C-alpha cells in the first residue's frame, strides 16, 4: 500500500477491505475485483470477467472440512450448526462488512467449490496433472 501511495508501483492487488479507506478517500482507484460477481460493498467496481477475462476468477473462500471417516450423521449435524451460525444477524453483518459473501449450504456445495477452483487454477496455470474428479 505504501509503495502504491508513494508512486513506487502503479498497480497492485489487494483485498477490498484492506484498500477500502484509500478508495473512499480518493487516494486509490479500483480497477476491478477478481471475484465471480461484483462486491456488495463495491457495486460500481466491475469484475475482471466483465472486462473480457472470464477465466480470471480469484476469490478467497473458506470451508470447514473433517476427516473422511467422520460419521455421516455428525457431518449433517455440524453442517446444520454452521449454516445456522451463518444465518445469525451479527455473523452476517461482520462477514459482509469485511467484504465477504455468505454462501453456506450442504457439504456437496463445498466439494463442488473445491473441484471447480482446482480445475480452474489448473487450466489457468497450465498444470499437466489430470483434472480433479
């Protein structure tokens, strides 16, 4: 950030929350977000995909994983508890304020996210390994 502000670098990538105050003060200008859709707290900033690079999606996501041998009923209970926590108003407000988007859902959704992210990064970075299954 200090190199950007001092003119040492002309462009940088940063998480939106870290740059938000600089953007609001006019000291930095947002060119694009790397998420698949525009951010709720920056709706006027286009995505890189909208600017002609549809494969360029780099978004941080967080998931909870457990050993594969965990009993299915325990997975279901943990999943329900986590989704309930994500529905709590104070949790939602904190995540959104930090520039996040709340997704939640069943365990299959996280598996799909992991698979899609892995496949996309392999395509982008030219991995010779086979696509994830």
